C-alpha cells in the first residue's frame, strides 16, 4: 500500500481553514464536511476532566451519524463548566447553520489552553464564510487544528475502490487514552456504523493508543471516523488493513513531531507473558525520561532499558531472560550488557527512527509503542506555552 | 523539634569516605559503622531488575542485625548476573574484614551506571585504610555516596535521649518504590528489630515513597535503619515522630536537589475518596511533565492541574468539585479557573517551595507528595550521564 502524495480527500469530502481571531496569526478554525451524511464512530479521552466538546461529542456519536466536523485551536474549552458546554453546542450549531444541515450531524472539537472561556462569538462570525470556502486539499484543514505542531498532518491511502484520509494534530500532552491529539478519518467507503465503531476501536488500540509523548493525557483527545459511502462497500479486511496502515503512519508522524523531539522512538516488546503485559512494558520504555534522554544524548547507557522493564511491577519479568537491541544491534543478553560496538550504537541513536526491541523471553505476548526523545525543546515549549 | 546544625552522629556511629578509583575525582566509597552490633531493618526497590546489592541485602536483613554499611558510587552493580552478586558479597566481606566483624553484619549498596561490571578489587584494596579513618562527621560519609547530587545530604535530630541521623543521596531516577535513592538511618535508640521494621515501613511510606523526580524507579533504592541501643529505649511515639520529621526533611532536601531542579514542588491532596486515591492524585501532579514545566516556566497555566487530576483513571473524580491553589492563592474553584491575580501567582511560582493543593471535594482522604520542576538541566544531566 502506498500513501497518496500529496494526500487527497475521499469523494464528497472538503475542508476549509481560517483565522477567526483566537490566535494572533496562522489558522485557528477548520471545517470538514461531507456532501452527504456519513456513518460515524468516535473514541474520546479517558481523562476524567473532559473538555466541553467531549461531553457533547459523546452524546452526538450515539446516533452513529455525522456530516461535518468543526475544530478550533488555541483554546480547549476545558474546565469551563456549564457555560463551556453551551458554547460547544453553539459552535456546532453555527457550523450546521452555515452548511445548511442539522446540528446533530456536526461534531465539534477544541484544542489549546485549558481553563479559559472559549470566545465562541468569533467562531460564529467566521463560520458562514468558512462554509463558502470549502476546497479539496486536506492539508488546508490540517493547518487550522495545529497547536504546537511544527507542520500540518494529513495522510491518505486507497482501500479497494475507496480512499481513507486522516487529518490530525498532536505534539504534546500525548499519552493517548485516547492520545492527546485530534484525528479525523474520512472515507468514502460504505461501512455500517456499528462495524465502523468496532474497527475504529480495534485500530486505535494498536496505533494512537500506543503513542506517548509525555505521559500526560489530554482532556480533549478525539478520534472520529466519517464514512460517507460514496465509493460503495469495501471488503472489511481490506478496509481495516488500510485504516491500520494509515493510522500507524500518522502515529509515527505525530511521534516524530512530539514537542521538541529530535527522533521518533519505536519500542517493540516480544516474549511477554501476554499481549497486555507487552503493552505495559513497551509504554514504560517510551515514557521513561531516562530512556528518552539516553536517545537524545546519543549515549548507549543501555542499563536504563533494564530499569524501565523492571519498574513494570505488575508484569512478569525475569531479569536473567531479558534481551534487547538498539536498531538491530544486541545490547543486552540474558539481562547482561553485551560487548557491543559503542560507536556504532551512538551513530544509530543519532538517526531516526530509533528502534528499541526488548525480548522478555517468557511467552508469546508482543506489542509496539511509539514515542520520541526528551530534549530541552520540550521544556522550552511547555514552560512558555500559556503566555505565548 | 530542631535539626542539629551541623548534623552529628548518634553515640557509637562513625564513617569515612575515600576515592578508590571508580570516579576520576571526588569520593566514591563510604563506610558507616557502629561500635556495637545494631538491630536493623531495611526496605528496597520494587524494581524487578534489582541490583546485586539488593539481592544480597534482602537476605542479610532477615536477621534484623547490622553493624556497618559500605557504599560505592559511580557503578551500580545492576544487570551484572551471578558475577555481580559474587562481587557484592566480596565488597561486604572486605568491609567486614577491615572492621574485624562478621560479614553477615555488613550491608552493601552500589549506585551509578547500570549494566557495567563493578571493579570490586579497587574497593577491596581501599577498605583497610578506610576502616582506619572512621571519624565523627556524617557529612563525610554523605560525600562518598553522591552521584548527580549537587551537595552531600545528612540531617540529625534528637528523639528523647537518643539521636536519629539520616545520610542520603538522591537526585534522579527517583520514583521511590523505594525512591531512586539511598538513605541510611543511624540511631542510638534501643529498638527491637521487628518494631524497627514496622516503624521504618510506616514512615517511608509517607515520606521517601511519596517523592518523585522523574517517574523512573531505580534498581538500587535502599533505605536501611541501624539502631545500636547505646542511648537506651525511647518512647515509640517520640521515636516515630522524630524519625518522620527527619525523613520529611530529607525528602524535601532530595526533592529540592532533583536533577536540574530549580524548585521543590509539594503537592497536598485533600477531599479524596480515600487515602490511597489521594496518593495517586498527588503523585500524578508531581509526575506530570506539563505541571513540572508550568512551575519551571513560572506560568500559571493552571488548567494542567485539572488534566493531571483527570488522568487518574482509577480514582473517583468529579470535575465540578475540584478546587486548587498555588502557594495559598485559589486558582481553581469547582473545576473552573478563578480570576486570580496572575502576576502574584507568577511570582510565587518563581519561589521555593511551590505548594500546590488540590481539594477533590469528595471524602476524607488526603496525602502529600514531593517533586521538583522539570528544567533543561535535567536533560543535560541525563543525556550525558554515562559518558561523563
């Protein structure tokens, strides 16, 4: 499977972006719309202080039907109480009115600073013109949803006669449950809503949910899929495989653009007691500040891999069976550091991606997780985020 | 209760430190000894890839009796297999021989790089002279156990007629279970071994185990207590209160000296469903990179407090009841940002300590956790640690 270059929308989908005044420059509002209603599914953050759009989105998605998504950046509309919920609904209603569709068909998302009121009137004023300017390039919509992302993110791939396009943002506050990120999947495949929900959860579980930039779970995470059916039915296996591939690629794109990141870190764990424990160990490695700084420093302080495995208290671990490699070079064997070529590993740590594989030598459980190195850039970004 | 200034040892305890050649400069080997055998208790890391000294130490402590502790820095003797265990025992035996006591009475610890062999022969050569140079200042012993600590750490306090002295190191790889740290408690109080074990676990649980610098649990964490009885029995409540106070103070000393830290962050959670949930929420805040960078940036991006509470998936959280304050200034009320004085909070965030209190408004559970801000210094330190 190859990704379309440049990415393109499936039949019937268009988008637009504008600067409505939440930010000082760039884009801060995007609208995505299908020309016909689509079946839809979505997963949201597990954070217990969810944003107002999450509260409204969970209600909306029950019907399994959407036609548009409206997203603003800069202000997340989280920690804003009842008034926040009212403004989220007003944002959706304004988009629906501008598009001439029912407001139950518009999902809204907000991303940005937590705890400040959403200036929804700026969004309401901007929406009629935005709905008039819908066009074919998904990268335009990707621009309006960026926060600390260094570039807009859209990918598309074929799935039989259909196309699957993912438009996403995500750079920090990423420990998906769902990921601290927004991802919208558009397809012209015809997929029934309950199947779409099942497929989405299955794919997200192994892709976006295995991405972590900083262990902080956002209050706004959303991944929604809209299937407008204009390309007719697609074999479920073909559709699922294509969706998985494009979501893996988007996960890697986000990992590589993690706040301040200089490299994507991809951790593959095998030989775990079971799949669940493999996931825990893989996440422990991508989340360990000492593993992340080892990668940034290009310094093969590989004992930190043992530490990060050993701190998975609830998993079965036998130190004498742990093996590990960095970009294919074995660095640990039966729990002991090998006499590897340090210069070679140093060079590989400076490349991208940095692949760390760990074999626990116990059973058949395996998993993969994605993250990035930890650099002064992450701190600069987040120490100054609110004021900027 | 006041701490002794300078700190001093209880009756019968002495220590010495030297440079035996593991490091290039400074001190890398410390010996602590009592003139008579002491009752003893210890808690060790929960990391499942424990260092060789932990494996041996768990055996030794079963007898509830110790007379000396020998500690090297620079090399942790972790991930070194059976040979590592042999070298840990050799290190203890060499110290026992130098002191003329049984080797079952010597606890050994090693801290430093993981996964490289311990040059134990350098330690063996140095021990006779070290045992000859025992002296009265606990700060001397504190110097030999430092890794990335910026200063040696010892504190002492009176407990009735007895003295309690804690000598510790700890700067990074700190998420105590036990803490990524070494702490040795010396007292001349007479305390029976089983009571000592119970009191130590109780106090450590609320002090060192509530400290986190970076979520990474060391493979070498050790907290041991030696009570040589030379001051006779002390009322248990008095002893426990004094031990708690000195351990809180040492926890704060270590938090403040967290790698790269510019300030100690102290999080107090009240109103949780129960004490266990309060601990989880308090730890979530001290461990959140986005809360830590908010403190470093001096930027009152207080919505991140909501995020860090909300990602405690297994705890009861009601967003509409969450209140929070920073250094006494209320910043969140019933889940919504208050209209606080931003300039005042900015100024407080630049001070030390930074006290964050969160009230969940649900029940009677409370807890306190300690950590520090996240700065570029942490990354510099850990990106270059192994090579340095």
